[in-house]
C-alpha cells in the first residue's frame, strides 16, 4: 500500500546542553518526546517515529562537542550539579505517518525552543513529502492471527531507498502491531533481516526458500503462553 508520509529534518542548538536523561537516555524517541512536551497530544505523537538511530552532539563546526564545565541544573525538581556542553547542536530526522499535524504545526512546535528545563534554538527545519510502500497493519495482523496455531511468521518488505525511512517505518509497524496483539493477549516480535546474525539469516532463508533484502522484515505472532521462535508455527510471506 503506497502512502504519503512526512519526513522532517531538524537541527537544534543549545547554549548549554546538560546531561539530561530525557535526551541522552531516549535518543531513539527524541522527536516524539519533545513534541509531546511541547503540547502535541499523545494520540498524534504516536504517529511520529525517529528516523535517525543515533544522535551525537556537535559544535557549530560539526565537530563532536566537548564538556565545557559543570553547573547547577534542575532535575526532577531538585537542584543538582551537572556537566554541560556549550553551543551543542543535535541534528536528526523523524517521520510523521499520519498524525494530522501540518508542516506549519510541526514548525511552530519546534520554534518554542523549550524542553523543560532546557532551552534551545531551532537552527534548521526541513520538510519533505515522500511516498512509502507500507503493509496495511490491520490486514497484516489479521492474516497472522488466523495462522497463529500457535505461532506464525510473515516476511514483509519495508521502504529501503532511504535508511531513515526504513528505521521509522520499522518502529511504526512494530508499535501498531504490538498494540493490536496486546489487546488480544497475544505477543508479537519484529526483526529486520539486516539486524540478524549471519546464521539466523541463513536459517530463515533456507526455511523460506528465498533470499532476503536489506529491506526485509520478519514478524512473528504467538498466542499467549507459546514460545516465540523462528522454528515453530507456519509461514506466510507478504509484501
């Protein structure tokens, strides 16, 4: 199913970037975390998925930021002492899979520049509408559910032309499938073929009788109490 999604590129600059766990312990969800803190609803931010796997603070010349000093910082309402980087920039991409937020609304949220207790300036904000060939999530789940006796596996292809889009689509599909499975006391696991070991990949290719691409994703659905393993259940292939 070909759909249009919105790819955003953001670079924000902190006068002082402290070692805030909100940022450094949740790098894979930076965009969603900030948009939620800036006032977007949980329902809308559930459609936002990070496209950048890792985010490294850099200075204005693009070099890795160094610790500049130590200063007072408020964490969970308490005043603590924390190291900080001066003039640190964070750049990343994220994809909106249909939140209903317009480009202008995304831009306004970033312009607020307030990520309590941190302050930043948005130096870059870019938007691109792109097409993505994604599986219909409810249809895929329904197919898996019927064949989960007790476990089934499906192979799907996600957009592979843009690595960031692939990562975001993987997160989007995983989260939506997990919610559907949890509601019916089932369990789901999603694996990207590119992240499997050579032995795991070879075993699956032999079992399914075809080679995988860098865009192949495997989905396993199991009924409650059953083991989640590639060796059990029936196999379906889907695109």
